């Protein structure tokens, strides 16, 4: 539904396909979605096979302009020369670093070029995913939402595991382009950082090509363009501390889940003023308070039986795991090791009044 109408509290208006400009096997590559509200008619482009369904579409396009218009077929030598010229701190540089970090963790395990005996093996995200799921997988009766999917490995894995429809959403257009590339071609290509401005180009073959159950959209997890109670499973790995309003993120998860469905949330609570203002952090400050500034305590107190004034009343804490490893590779001499808190949450069948 239209995120602009939702934001302005005008009601739920579905989007319709306004134009299809390029279409391939996997779907619409270029096109325009239009809000059906005659008073809105906001246009949402589909670019490189990625529907961009965010409330402030102009701001998104402005922010993502570099990723949207950049060429991605330079030879490795020209790519490295451009990298040297644009220098550290440039958009080019931060995109390469981000692709390097998440590319390695999501697909590095499929790269035959990765040394077997490396101390920091890729794939910590797969470890977190397996900690998230029960031993016995029950079929789900509706779509699955992978929130903050980045380059998309967890979306492909969820589709395999549940044999169901999975939508991966993120706001980083370059990461979504890389995920869609896997969907289109089965190939994941990324620059793996060595040091400074030096990178190796990695080309990894996967068997995720044309998975008909997976799609990737650009959406804001703080204003999800979906009606209530639509999804049967939600996954939010390492996202809570990256959004500007973690509480709203939890409310949105609660809203879009079907009653009785599960959401998994993991976070290293790596609060950072650039991503989220201090007053919105869940813990990480006010250590004089009852929760002593402990983020896990504050988060726990928000669910179901908690008496927190802002309790998210319809999400019940089912299980939690502490200190799970999540490793983020910076370059070949630097890794960041996080200790992650993971929670399994269930949307209650009997809805508590007051909050959705
Ligand atoms: C720390 S990364 C984690 C990625 C992935 N889940 C993983 O664990 O490897 C957080 C991701 O959330 C995305 N993100 C941040 N804020 C978002 C928002 N408001 N809506 C959608 N995605 C967002 C970022 O672009 C990034 O890809």
C-alpha cells in the first residue's frame, strides 16, 4: 500500500502497476507503480527490478542517486583507478566497503577461493539464522519478511527452509542491486577489501538463480507499505540499533505479523548517534534507572507481560539466546566481533486492547 498515504494517515491505498517499461523472466525490470488514491497518485519507480516503495521517494532517489546511475561493468583495473581517484570517504568508497563486509559474510562460504583454514570464516549470518529457527520447521501459511536483508543471503535461505514466499527489504539500493543480481543470474559479485583502497573482485556462483519465491524491494522498516497481519514470519537480524526509531521498528513488526506468527530479532546493541538519537536508544544510557541502562533489560520489559508504559503488548517473548557470535570483516587484517542478543517473539492470538 501507499507509504505516503499511510504516513499522512489518509488510509490504506493499494498501489497499481502504472507502466511496464522493461520486463524479463523474473518480472518487471523497469516500471512505475502508482497510488490508487485519486488525491495522491504518488509514483513509485521500479528500477533494476527493485520496486522503491518509500514515503519520501524524492529524498530516497536523491540519497541513492549514485547507486542508481552508477555503471557496474567497469573492468577491475579501471574500477580500482576510480577508487584511488575518488578516495577514502567518497560514496564509491563507502559502497565498496559495505559490499565487501556484507558480501563476505553472506556469500563468502560459497567462494571456493576462500582458504579452508582461515581463522575468521565467512558465514556468521548463517550461524545466526540457524540459531533463530526451531529444529523442526513447520510450514508457514503466508509470506515471510526479511527486514534489513542487505545483500539477500538470508532471504534465499528462508525460501529454501520454509519453501515459501520471501520478501527481502532494505533501504540500501546497492545491496538490493547485488541481491537482485543473484536472483537474475545466480552470480554474486563483490569487491573484497584487502587494505585501504585496494580490493579483489570476487565472483561467486550460487544456485539461487530465478528463485520464484524470492523478491527484493526498497522499503523503510519504520513505515512498512503493507497492511496489518500479512506476514507469517519476520526476521530482523542486526537491524534494531541501525534504525532511527527502534521502538517504531518493533511496533511495525507487531503490526504486520499474523496472530500466532513468529518474529526473530537479533542485535548487538551497538548504539551510534549517527544512526539513532540517544533518546531513542533502548538502554545504553541512564544507568541510574531501574534497568541500569542495560539494553537487553529494556527490550525484554517491552514485551507482552512487561508493565512498561510503552509495552508492545501483542508480542510475547518466546525464547532468547545471549552472546551469539556475529563477525563483521573490515579488511584482511581487521574483523569486528559482536556478541549478539537474539529473541524469538510471537504475536499473540488474543489481541490486547490499547495497542495494535
Ligand atoms: C547491520 S546491517 C545487517 C544486515 C543483515 N541483516 C545482516 O545481519 O547481515 C543493517 C541493514 O539494515 C538496513 N537498514 C537500515 N535502516 C533501515 C530502514 N529504516 N529500513 C530498511 N532497511 C534499513 C541497512 O541498509 C543494512 O543493510
